[in-house]
């Protein structure tokens, strides 16, 4: 029988097992947790899983968008709050949540979601340092789907069963050919894109078995344009650069080495993406 964590975080790949292990380890600790990852990777679902693995899974779970930031009503005495897109919080909201997070033993647990590059961006954009340090202390990286492609069949069957029930077609199933087609798709939009493809495929298929042709038609329909692919590549390139800088404490030489680039190439890449880097003297220079 599946455990609560296995029901929330579906898959058996090494990347997914590590994520479940980290969530399980933090389950009963009353500490704020940041879930960093790419859009659509399942950051919010991981936060929900942590709430379910905590001491009061039946308590309220409040989800707030970072564009709003401030709760419109009193916080629950128990349970948890997920700040979805914490990087979008206003200065006022940052100050508010900094006070909530600072050594608070009572009240709801604080979870947050953010891009992989959040730490580097927050340092540059003068994010509240106390809130930043508090969230980064026990941060978890949510893996993108390309790092857990072995989970696609299990995820696909799960989403198909959910969708079939919602559509009133409980007999609908994905064929092995459909699963094979899904395994070949790139899914740059991660788990969220996989779910969307399956939802549309089942909705447009009237028969009980969904085949590769039906999946392929929806994949073609949702295939991004060349401009969209270029913009996605630009976004991923910028996130990768910021992530490397954050991982190496802003050290240009080490970040360049990690990315397989020269220092000069790294400066050009930073300029391309509008990231200001302070020129650092090479060792021995």
C-alpha cells in the first residue's frame, strides 16, 4: 500500500526517491522550507507533501500567490502556509513574512516556492536578508522531469486515472503505445505539461483506450513555436548561470569552470542576460 508521501510524490527514479527522503526528513521539524525548481516541476506539490508528512496533516493548508503576498485574514493557529513564488513578494510582504518566520515556535509552518536562481537573484535585488537566510537554511531542490524521465509511465497512468474519473469516463486507459509516445516527448514544461497533454488527450478521445496517434496529435498541437523555444532557452540559460553563481558564492572562476566556459565567456553571457558582475582578478594576477 502506498504511503502518504508516495501518493503525493509519484515515481521511483533516484531523483524522486531523494526528494521523498528529504521531505520525510523535514516532516516533523517546525522549520520554514523553500522548494526551488523549474516552473511545472511540482514545487507546490512537494510543499503539500511536506504538510501531509507533518504532525498535523489535517490542519489547514493556506496557499498564497507571491503577487498578493499578505494574507487577507488571520493566519490559522496550526497547519501551514505556502508562499507560491516567494521571489515576487513586495518589500512590505517580505518584512511581514520575515517577522513570521523569525524563531516562531507557534502558528502555521511556512513553506515557499521559487525558481532555481532565487538565491542569486535575491542577493542582487536586495531581498529581505533575514527571510532569505531563513528559507535557504532548509531548502529543497525539486528535480525537473528530464532528470526523472523513468517516472513518466507512473505519472501518466496516475494523471490518466484522475482525468478519467473527472470526465466521467472511468474506463479510459492509456495503451502501451501511448506511454511509449509520452516517454519520447521532451516535456520542457515538466510535470505540469505532461498532465496537460494527458488531460487534453483523454478529453478528445471517446473510446476506452488512448493510443499513440491521439497522444501524438495533442503533442503536435501544444508544440511550442520557434520564438517560444528561443525564449525558453534564454530563460534556462539565465537560470543556469545564476544557479552556478549562487552555488559558488559569486566566484566567477569557479562558476565558469562548473559551466565549462572561460571567464571571458561567462562575463559575455552575464552581459547578454543583463546580469551585472564585478570584475574579479584571476588567481596569481
